[in-house]
C-alpha cells in the first residue's frame, strides 16, 4: 500500500442490544467514557492517523451521531456570551476544521461486512481505515490505526488487521487468524476464520476493531454470502483478499483495548480513564479502598 490513509469508515449501524434499554434511544457509540462519547475517541484516533474524510455508516435511528459533529449554534452562542471559552473550544473541537464527516445509511443490519460495503461510493478505490468505536484503544503515543497505516505503507502490505491474544476459551467470540510471525508485532496472515469453536481455532490471535484495507475489498464484499450468524462477515472478504494478494498482515498494536461493546469493558475503560485524570484518580482510589 503506497498511498497515505485519508479515509476512515466507522460502522455504527449495529443494534447495540447489550446496552438495552439505554440503546433504545441512545446510540451505543454515544455512550460516554467520562465526558467523551466512544465515537469521539474513535474520531480522534482516525485524525491522529492522518484521515481527513470520515465516513459514518449509520442507521435511521442514530441521528445523534450526526448532531454531535454538527454545529450547535444556540449552545455555542450562549457559551460565548458567558465567556466560557474552554467549554466553547470543547464543543467546537469535536471535528477539526480540515476534516469532513460523511454519513451513509445501512438500511438493514446485515452484518459488519455489509456495513463496510455501504461506504463504497464514498471511499472508491483507495486504501482506507475501519474503526469499530466500541473497541476503545488507549495509547500514550501514536494511536493504533496510525501505527497500522505506517506499517501498511512501510511494508507495501495489501492490508493490516489489528489482533490481540485472547483466552483460548473465547475464540468463538472473534475472528481468529492463522499467521506466520515476521517480528514481535507483525505476522503474515495465512488464513482467517470467523468465531471458531476453541477446539477448532487455529490460534488465539483475535481480530479486533481496526483495519487498514484496500479498495478492492468492496468487490470481494459484494461477492460475500452471509456467513456466521447469517451476517455478511468482513472476515470472509478479508480471507478472499488473502487468497488474491497474499500480503495481509496481522498487527499487535501498542496500547490497551477496552471492549466497550459490553458492560464490563465500559466499566474498565471508565476506571482506566478516571485513573489518568489527576482530579478523578484519588476519588477512584478512595472508592476502591473502601470496597
Ligand atoms: P457488534 O457485533 O458489536 O453488534 O457490531 P452491535 O449490534 O453493535 O451490538 P450488540 O451485539 O447487539 O450489543 C460490531 C460493530 O459493527 C457495527 C456495529 O455498529 C459495531 O460498531 N455493525 C454491526 C454495523 O454497523 N452493522 C451491522 O449490521 C452489524
């Protein structure tokens, strides 16, 4: 992959059933970790990776995401009038000025692969990133997607997929890769399989919510038939890409991942972020000591 990464797709059209009843009206991606919604952490990571075009694949119930990145005239005028400059900067800074947000709709939740395919008319035939905002990845240095974009360019890889070791008993919750190590962080993928039983999994290296993919993946997605769970799986299209292009890398990113698609992960992320905050850290420590 020689071109820099300009476009990042955020598939956010899932139903978020694990957070019902809240997600009856609040998009899962708008759930906050402290004062920032999950989608903001994801957007910050995409911008850090160099993206200037963000494509949100939403559904008809998720207007809040578009509203969040839009201008809030009344609120901004009030904050300005009251001289609350710091808050004003926060409200205006959800999206940098040079970055544009484009919204496309996934008419039916037919799976992650189908959601990514909905971004085809915007992305076209160039490499792009995918971030699943419910996988929050925290790193002091460069963000996970930025690390992957660098690797893709440096290695001329057809694609880069973020992976993490998971307990062998959990392989049936993830896409799992079979890969040959190149160095401590990267490996050449031989094969991928969606949600294998622990006894059938080729490894415990699980695909997590970051991808750098070539535009070619869209044509492969168009040919992908529903797989595990009756959904159009991104993993199946990547497996087809592998057969064509060979060089698709698995990458163990630098950083800590919190699976905020479930309650335990959201609690962990919240505690972690609170412990990074000088004002909140003593509160959390005191609370834990009391327990
Ligand atoms: P999940 O597997 O977490 O599903 O999707 P979900 O619907 O969001 O949540 P639960 O399992 O019902 O609680 C992984 C990612 O893929 C997106 C989701 O929005 C999430 O970012 N997705 C999934 C889509 O955009 N469309 C789909 O059809 C399915």
